[in-house]
C-alpha cells in the first residue's frame, strides 16, 4: 500500500512540473512580456547620478545644510552652490573661536557624484567642509592632536528628497546607521536671503550673556501650579553645545542629576536652537528656539516642539549652585603641588573668560605662563609663590602669596606677602596682582579632564566679580 501511494504522488508531482514548464515556456514565447528593467544596471546608476546632479544645480541660490558632525558637538551651517564645471562655492558660519581667523567663511572646491552602496555626494578637494575632519586641533575632550578633528565628514550618502523637492536627505558616510535620526543631514533649497542664516551673532550674544557671571542657570516654569525646574548650564561655544545638569534639592543635601548635552545651532536674529532638552524623566523637548534679550542678558524660549512657548529662560547667577570643597585640594600638598596657567591657551580658552582678559590685556605680551606652586624650602607649607614669566627684563618674578580660607563660603583668599626675588612687578601687571589678592577671594572648582589632555583642570572664579574666571592645568603631583 505504501509503495502505491508513493508511486501515485510521484506521478502527480511529475505532471505538475511538466505543466509548470509549459506555462513558463508559453510565457517566454509571449512577445508582449516586458523585462523587469528597461535599462541596464549601468544606465540606471548614471540616471540616478544625473537626477541628483541636476537637482543640486537647479537651485539658483544653492542649498543650506545644518550639520552636526558628532554627538560631542553642535551644528555648523553651510551654504553650498553647485556649478556645472564640478566646483562648489561654500559659505559657513564658522567663527574664529574654533579655527582661528585663518579659517575664512568662503571657499571654492570640487565635488563629484558617484555610486557606491548608494548615490554619494563627495567633496573631493579641500574646502571649508574639510575643516570638520582634517583640523590638526580637536577641542573634543580626551582626544589627541590630529586625526578626525571634529569627527566630521566630506562624503554624504543620498537617500532621496521631499515630495516638493525642496529638501534632500543625506547621511554622512562615516556615520553608522542607527535608530537615531539626528545625524541625517538635510540640504534645504536656499532663497535669496539664505546667507543671513549663516549668522555668528549668537556666539557674541552668548559671550555678552556671560559677562555678568560664569554661573548660568536654566529655569523652566511649567505654569498652572507645576513645579519649577532649575538647572546649571554651561555653554561651550567652540563645540557649540550646552550642557545641562538638573539641580536636585532635598532636605539635607543638594546634588546634580546626570548631565545632558544639547547641540546648539546658531540662527539669524540673535537666536539659538537647541536640538533637544531633557527637563524631566518623561519630558524631552525638541527644537527649543531661544531669543536673546540684550537688556536682561537672558535667552528666552520663543518656540518649543514647533509651537510658541516661553516657559524656558537661561541667564546668570552670582555664585555656584553647590559650593564645593575643591579649594582643599589647593592647600593639600598631597593633592596639588603645581597649577599652570597659559594666557590665551587654546584648550582652556573658554574657561578663562573675556572679563579676565580685560584685566590682563595691558600686561605685556599675549603669551604668558603663570604657575602656582608650593615652595617647601625654608617656607611653611601654607605659602604659595606665583611666577610671572616674562616680567620686567624677561626675568622670572616670584611673588609670595599666603592663602586663607573662608570655610563658610568655601572660598580661597590670597594675601600678598611681597616679593621674594626678581625685579619689581611691571606696573602693567599690577591690576592682575590686585585681582589675585582681592579680599573677597575665589571659588575653586576641579572640572576633571575636560580637554584633549589628561590633566585635571581647575578654575578660580572671582567672588566679587563672577564673570572673571581663570583656568589652570594641574601639573603635579
């Protein structure tokens, strides 16, 4: 019986396959049947390249892109105008704060559109877009000189355009695909006014807003009886980021939540855009547009999540949120023996404020080295010396500073004990010495390793004028 069934099934299978062959054969003989593609693969590739090239060329005023090269950075704006001869004119809102005055804000380079895993736009010769990847100096903390700079790219994979053709979607070639769409780079069709979108005004507004104090606070008032939120914020105008640390106050202690880093995008009209802000466990705001108000020095929100909203403001306060014990490090020889200050140093330039530079401006050359160190040969351990290198006659000048501590206010006060050796201080340096020996003293904070070097970074902020701050490298021990 089993063999009969097997024989029967075999016969049925053969009959089915024979019928299928007849169907396929008859279909292949049908002259009306169309091939799957009417062009070869090479022709289709060239067609896709031509479509993108023509789209880029047809925009009279070019294309605007706001590009965030890495999660450690904010946004850099570009205006690209593509030409038939394979060149592209690029304009940016770069500023001298990041690359120096030599960067410029306009370049002409070459581009190609090629086919790889998908259609790819490649900027093939050096232009401003390459500054984000080829800079010899990277301000991203913990990274060495050279390499990928700000982790930017100059090749972009094309993924299509909007229905009206006014927005083209790309992804940087180096970026690994993931579920996070913030690294999608959108080229938006430019208009005659698009050059205005390359404004660097916000960096000046940020600088002006911090002239009152380095201590910046974000306040979120939800209204309708909701709980007001306060957070400490820090601008990094080189990386174009805003770091927020929510302040948690309990009955017996205060502490900061984990920090949240938002990317800043500079807009025209004295505005900045924050791509997102996490204001609570279930409150993630996107596209927060803040308008600078010069009379108050505050940035106030005008739009959140695409809707009018004025519940957020960012401005100055006169002292730290939490008074630290970091000043104890400076008076403990086991913790700190040597702190180095370098005037206009590129790594801690943002930590040494313009208000300090104003005090220091007339004191000789731009480049000076100052070192706090403990002189333990015949002097008690509570004596400090401050070295003025390049003082009168180019000789080192040793000024003895004794410290005092106001435990209630967690501040460090330096008292001038006079000259140890060397020529008397140059008169142009007297305002600086007066600042150091201000009887109100300094708030001291250890920021940790926040530069490309591994050194701990300390800051001294004037109590009487919290817009004045100096950044120091911790050298020894």
